């Protein structure tokens, strides 16, 4: 009888808790991001400016930008079609504030300019050359 009470109580508790522990997918008013691209075949590195993207989606539990691969493919497609630089590895770094994004940008730029001591040819893409477009993640 005692075991039945504990099982019933734990079942009721288990049914009540999961509704409050769901992660939320939030559409932010502004997300700040920049792109980074490198290749294993040459020493050219491309970096975009820190950009403000309106309408990006964010997961509150994992604190990750949703659709990251879409944003990196935007940069990859731009470099393939415009700069004739296929087969590049593209990464998108992001933050909720401009200050955080610029801090990440400066750290990465320092890694490939100052610390690398001229091993890489770092090229910057301005906002007029390349601009990230928000990806709609509402249905996923």
C-alpha cells in the first residue's frame, strides 16, 4: 500500500512539472552577428563587420541562434558566387548585444592578425558588400 502511494504521488508530480521546463523559442528584435570564413587550401580569411539583424530567432534554454547553418550558408554562397571562393568553411558568431558581439569580433580578429604574425591574409567584408538576412524559424 505504501509503495502504491509513492508511485501515485511521483506520477502526479511528473505530470505537473514538464509544462514549466520547456525552452522558449524567441524572435528577438535585434541580434548582432558577424561572419568568419577560412579555407584549408589557402591563407585568406574573410570576416564581415558586426551586423544588426532584425527578426532573428533565439533559443532561451541553449542560448543559441536558431538557423545558424542558414546564416553561414548565406556567407558561403556570397563568397562562392561573388568572390569565386568555393569550398570555404563559414562560421557565424552572434550575441544579443552589440558590445558582446564586438568583443567576440575583436578577439577573433586578434587571433588571426596579431597572434598569427602575418600568416593569414585577412580581408574584411563591409555591410555594403554583404548583409545577413533574417531567417524565419517560426514553423520549426
